[in-house]
């Protein structure tokens, strides 16, 4: 039984080392991509598109998604290309990207009304910002309660 336990512990250690290496390699690859593209922040989501056809017929496009350096297969998509766009790869790519961004903007605008229901009124935000400095004691002053600290969580 001790041999089984030792084997399991070694397998777990090996698995953890491999996972740590995967995260390190992914982070390094994303950082290199950020530097190569001269971006201010690393890419968290990458969408890649490809147009495929069989001698000009049955034109389709595919989208693969990578988040944090890992494939996100649930977000993969396949697009059928028809009409004038099917005769030219560049037109097909334009068609796919237009459809993709139109769908993204529709989703974003549909989420906006829901988000506004939970938005804190502007007056409440201003009042909280004014109260924050008075609640943070300076190093040389003793900590003492303020009258505004009791209403900090309850904007009117």
C-alpha cells in the first residue's frame, strides 16, 4: 500500500510541475505577442478566422477562439458563405467579420438595459468619493469614527 501512495504522490507532483510549466509558457507566449504587436496590455481573447472551399464551391469560414492561451471550443463558430461573397476569399472574410461584429454589437446593446438597472446613481458615486478621504486616517492621527462612515454603504 505504501508503494501505491508513493506512486500517487509522485504522479501528483509531476502533474503540478507540468501544469505550472504550461501556465508559464502560455504567459510568456502572450507577453511576446503583446510586445511584438506593441500593445499596452496582453491579449486575453484571440479570435482567428479561416476561409475554406473546394475548388471555389461550398465556401465556409471558421472561427477559433483562444482565451488566456487556451482554446475555448465552446466559442468556436462555423459560417456558411453564399452569394457574391462566395466567389472571393477577401469578400468572404469581409462578410464573416461583418456578421461577427454585428452579432457582438447586438449582444452588447441587449446587455446595456440590464446593466443600467443595477447602476448606482451618479450623485451616490460623487458622495462616496468625497467621503472616502475622510474615512482614511493619516499615519500620524489616531483612528476615530466619523459621522459619515455610518452612511457609506447606504447612498440616498
